């Protein structure tokens, strides 16, 4: 593809515009090769055949870019850090191209690179992983100059076994950074020392104790509440400041900031207010969402609706039990559960009292704490849950929806 001039790339032949590249992938349900004629008819400048050629083309194009490439990864918060970083750099007057939504895998990342304008000042790419070795693959394509890591939790622990394994996978990006680049890391990160040691490049550290943390906390209070989001903003701002963007400009950029997708989306429906945070979920993001939700002012009751988390492997029961325990310990007015994993956690309450189970709240001292929580209900499916909510919710109630995307809790907001 080195001899072809192009103006972007897409997997969807219906989105091809003259001058774009069409990427033909043999997918699980559709073979993109069947749509090559349509892509050519729409004016495609060239055809990329399969993932390997896509990666090679993106790798080659990345070398031609003048943009500084900023890589973002983490177990939770990486999309927030990516969006904040892009917003802060734009506030500094830079031209920024960033990953759309969560286009952060072996298809999304190279497509993001190929869609970066040649005159962009910065390219901010999100890197996700489900299995060992995937970050290394993405890093080899993107070659980031700067690396940002949000948090290290237990997302996809089924495939990494331990949090150290997850940290080692995410830290692959730090290991790849050039000496002239830099990394940014929060001191509150569970694997701070481990990750910091992985970077040969200088490491910029931020903390909730930093002087500017209070200003970001106030600016985020409505749109993105919670300590985790303060940390995300501090990471993004530290990166932007290295390129001359002032803290004042970063704070100003938060005035109309909004995350893409179903992430802490506030929806007024009927008599209640819903916070829909069900784009995805893992034990870390579940705990953080619950703790943040418990601190949000509410005119009526605070009701948490929790659905199953996926890709937790053999530790799934333990993690669902821990999340359930945390929800109860926060003394919410009601906790409503849906999904097989949470149902199983309810049936095996003894896991909550296992002294070898980490993160079990101290104030959940025995099974009576759970048994005495009268407003805990388990539902077979979304239909039953929706019917219950229609008769249960009252004026002023605040409802959190949190689950892995495959649980489709957003359907509770549909008429």
C-alpha cells in the first residue's frame, strides 16, 4: 500500500468514500471480501486484504505521521483517560485524532491510525486486551511516544490469572516507550511500583494528594464524580501539561465534556433518574461505580441494579460475591440483581466470610448482615426486573445500572 495515497480506511463498504481504503475481513458472520465490488464502485483507493495486511499498512503509515502518538491502557478508565487527554490537548490549540469509542483492538487500533490526518499534532490511541500478548501486538503497530495507564484491576482475569499478570500485560506499553518519551501513572494504582519499574522512559506521577486534585474534583462533580475520575483527569492533565497546556485550560475543557457510549449517562425516565453505566463492567469498575453512586446526592432512594460480569473464569463466583458484599455494605436503599452469576453468589453466601477472600468489607461481619438486608432482590431476567421497577420506583429515586454490556441493562430504559 506504500504507493497508494488514501484518505482513511473502513471495514464497512457502505461507509467508503472516494479515496478511502476498504478493509476486507473474513468475520464470524460476514465475509468482507463479498463487498469489494461495492467498495470499488464507491471510489475505494485500494483494498486491504485481512488483518495482517491491515496491521502492516497501519504500521507503515504510522511511520509517516508527524503526530506524537500517545498510548492509553488500563483495566478500567482507559476510555475516560483517552477522551480527557484528547480534550485537554485540543484545549491547548492542538489538532488531535483519537480512538473513536473503544476501537482499541487488533482491528480498531490500526483503523484509528489509518484515519489519522497527516497534519495531526497528536494521535491518542486506546489499547485493550483480553489475552496475553495483545498489548505487545498493538504497541508494535502504534509505536507510542507517550504511555498512560489508568488502573490495574481484574478485568479479563480469566486469561491472566492474577493482577500481576494483568499489570505485566498492560506494562508492555511502558517497556516499549522511547527514552525521549515519558509515561504517566497515578501513585494510587494498585501496581504502581511494578509498573513504574517497567518504563525505561521518565515516569510522571500524579496523586489524589496533588494541589490541583481539588480543582479537578470540583470540575468533575456533576459529569464524572468519584475519586477514580479525579485520578483519570490528573493523568490526562499531566500529559497535556508536558506539551504546554495549562491546568486552567484543562479545567475549562471540562465545562462541556461528555464520555461516548453508555458511561455514567444520566437519564430521566418516569419518576426516577437513572445513571446508566453499563457499557462494560469488571470487578474494579463495579466497586468504583457503587462507591461513587453511594456518594451522589439523591432526593429519594438510591437503588443499584447490578447485572453479571463476564470473562472472570474460575474466579467469577468470588468476584460477584465481593461486589455483592460491597453493595450491601454501602447501605444503599435497595440492590437488585439479574444474571446467573449473581444468582449463584446469593446461593453461596459463605464465600463472603472467607478470610482468604480479599476486599471483603470489614463491616460485612457475618451472614446476618446479608440476611438482614431486606431490600435485596434477585430476578430471573430483564423482563421480570423491568416489570418490578415499573411498580416499585417512586419520585426522586436514583437508579444505577451497572453490568457487562452483554447483559443489555440499557433495555430497561426503553419504552
